[in-house]
C-alpha cells in the first residue's frame, strides 16, 4: 500500500515534479494562490489550490481533508506555518531563501542579495515561524549549501539532489519558431543579485563576439532595493539583451532547444535552470562555487562548467569562447549532459523520498499530532492576533 502524503505549498515546482516519479508514495499537492510573475511557470495540472489566502481559512480547510492522508510534506515558510497550526506531523523541505533567510530572525535578509529585510513580521509572528520550523518531524534539503543553513536541528536529511522533469526538459522537444540572425543565448533565470545579473551585465561590456541574449523578463522584487535594481536593468540593458516574456515550462523548453547556448547563474549556486539546460544538451555559461561539491554514490563528481571564476572578464571570455568554438560547445554540452544524469537521477532521488515518507509514516500513529483542542484553539487565536499587531495596521485602524 502506498504512503499517502498531503503536500502543503510548493516552490519552483519541486513537489509538482518529483511527485511524478514516486513509486511507493502518492502525493496530493495543495498549493497557495501566489501572486507574481513566477506563477506563470507554476504547474497547475493535477494540483489543487487553496481558495483563500487567509491563514485561518486555509487551516480550516486542511483540518477537513487531513484525515485522508498518512503524513504531511510542508514547503515554503507559509506551508510550514500552516502545517504547524493544523497540528500535523509534517516533514519540512527547504530549497532556497525560506531557509537562507528564515522568517523567525528579526530583519532577516537574503545573504545573496541586498541587506534590506525581506519581512515585516512582529515578535509574535516570528515566534510562530520559529515554532513551526522546529516542530517538523523531519527536515530535508537537496544540497550541501542549504544543509549549512539549518542551524536549529542536527538531524537534517540531505538527499542526493533535485529531480528535474525529464518528461518536459529533454532533447526531443520541438524548438520554438524564431528567426535567428546571430548566435543566440537564452537566459531564463530570474534576474537578481542572487543570480549574478550584475556580473553578467558588466561582463557583456567586455565581449568581443557578436551575439544576442534572449533574457526572460522577470526579476527579484521582494524589497524596494531589489525593485530599484530591476528598474535600472530594464532601463539600462546591454545592447546584446532582448527581453522576452515569462512563459510556461512547456514553452520554455522550446526556447532551450532553439537556443545555441544558455546563460545561467554566476553567483556560485545551481538551480533548476542550469539542470534543465544540461538536460537539453546546451553549452552552459555557469559558475559553481568550488566549496560546493557534487557526488554520485559518495564519489565526488568533477564539474563540467566552463567558468572557473565569476569575475566579469572571465565571464566575457567564456561567452566569446562558446560563440567562437563549435568543438568546445559540443564538448561542454556532452559532458554537462552526463553530469546532470548523475546529480539529478530521478529514480534514485524518488526512491530516497519514498523511503523518507515510508519511514516517517511508520514512526507516527497518524497525520495528526494530537495536541489538545484547547491549546490548538489558543495558538490559532494567538496567531490571528499576532497578525493584527503590525504598526501599519494599527495606524490604519486608528484613522477610521
């Protein structure tokens, strides 16, 4: 019998993707009705969405459906909070800023971006997030970098990687119909300091070859400083840049296949965009920090990336090399494809998830923790109160 998993929240289609590859588990994903450009890329087929963005309404709905499942998987800080307030036995899964910049730390900012705080939570809200993060029955991360950010527990599980959807991203996809007048790169990553956009923009000044970069027009806009940066990049773009609109993943793969090369992140980290480019056998401009290692069966794998530094001059040289040399393009595309097969092995990673769900489901009697009704009601009312304690909300009420 399969382990029935209730997944609350998703980021960058992680759960929507790996649920397709599980053998011994069955996931029902309920995602939040997020706003913003990234929702264009969010998978919608087979995914349920909460009908309200109010925590109180979401918790009430979770309480109606939770008994149909054996265990919960919580993703995003909001998903973890909802799971805690719903009194679930939940596994928390971290993939990015929700652990690099945890909401329970005062004035928490993204270490890869500006120093401006990402959140405006009061002390009571931060307390709730801290309790939610600490009360998960298990914690999972997909890589070494994120493992280092989990400071509040010593039993974090590091799985062997992130699954990419090979039913979408593969060499057999049909290319988009677009006339190419010169060598064409695709740059699909969201623009921001955490991706290294500032370094890429500077590097383009030093390039000597003639090429075009199709840059998907979406940005980090979590703070006022990030919004100012996005305006600057729009209004002062390099001559090689052509903006294209954000698109679904099914359309994105067609751009991958059409492109002659891909510009990835150069901040030192790796994301889905880089793995998807490698699955499509594209020569990739990407910098991976040497301190982060990749392994296959506990044996370190050599990285195939052309960049050994993320200094703008080195980025420019790498771009020119890819434009000029067909031999190098083919070599790094082939070695990159072999590399991604090892670090993003869908069968292996899905098996790891199946074991995590099965083992943890056996440790608990059922999905509910069994906290007393009185305590639960107190906690939920206290959270609603904490959410109303923002200074801006108090000032607004006083003006009425």
